[in-house]
């Protein structure tokens, strides 16, 4: 690592069993050339997502996301246009099967620095017909509001993009889930910042429940614990925990 916590090549940020050729194309198709920039950080949330999910990149059929299986596609840096101009929001992971769409937003340490919600002037109700009342009301409530640990603006943009994606003929009438996956240290309960982050997540869930896009939040530790029953990925989970499970 250099003094800023970056490796010199993205390959050096991968756990055993994960090869860059398995996902390089997805990142090259994405926005911002992230693979050769932010991905090289030891604290990279996209590297965390890749290390967790890349083993299923070529064949996602056996991947289990809270009961959803038989996925047909898994793409990193999935573009989901909101219908407005400009660079479309990129989900860390986009999964589809015959009846479901799952978009995953990954966070490592980003939320430790509170962020002020912001939407450009183009975010107007008449330009976003896919926005349900609950989500639009939340957008208006937080627009240029106080800083939060949870990046509410980003999640709302992902919601809008997933709703647009669902309008495509091949994906119409699919169940949509937006999964917020976040890292925590083993002793997260000892720190107010992590407790407050969870409180903000719970508040967000309560404001958008019973809408067409189900919002689900889990820590990476909780996800890996759910996977413990899968004997074929024991070594993979061991590598993930060796790299990412520790107290602070």
C-alpha cells in the first residue's frame, strides 16, 4: 500500500480465487474508469463487492440473495438511467432472473463521512413519472437537506433507475429489490457512528416501505453468515472474513 492506502495494480486488491479477467469488462463499460482509480484503495467498496460476488460473475445461477436464486445475469457497474440526461447512476451490482431484478449498492467506509443530499434542478416531478408518491415525497424532504451518514440521494437515484429498467419489455413486471450492503467492524456497537448509520437506515426503510421497489439493508457480515450453510463456498467465506472481518 502507498501512504494513501492504495495498491499499485487492481489485481493486488483481490482475495484468493478472484481473477480480474472475470469482471474487467464490466468496469471498462462503466463510468469513471473506477478499476484503475478508486478500486485500488484498500477501503474500496467496489473491490469489496467484487471480492464478495465475482465468483458468480460467469454463472450466477447458484447465487442466493435472501432466497432469490437462479439468476441469469450478474453485472458489476450496472447502468440504470433515471430517464434524465447526464451520466446514469451506476449500481455496484445488477442481478436479474426470470422474475426479479436486484440492484446492489455497496458501502465500505464512505458513510463514515456524512454527506449532504443533492439533486440537480432536472429532478422535477413531471420529468420523473416513475417516481411513486412515497419516494418523491422523500426526495423533496431531503433535497439540499442536512448531511447524513446514509447517502439518501444516491439511493433515490438508484430507485428511479431501477423503475426505468423495469419498464423495458424484457424486464417488465419483474419484482424489484434495492439492496444496500454495508461494511461494519466486528465491534460496531461500540461506536456511535455505526449505531447512527443503522438508525438512519431504519428510518429510510420506514419511509419507503410498501412501494414497488423493496428496499433491503444488510451488513456484509450478516450476508456472509446467511451463506455459511453453503458448503461449496466455505473457502471463499474464509478468505472474505480474513480480509474484512476485524474490530477497530
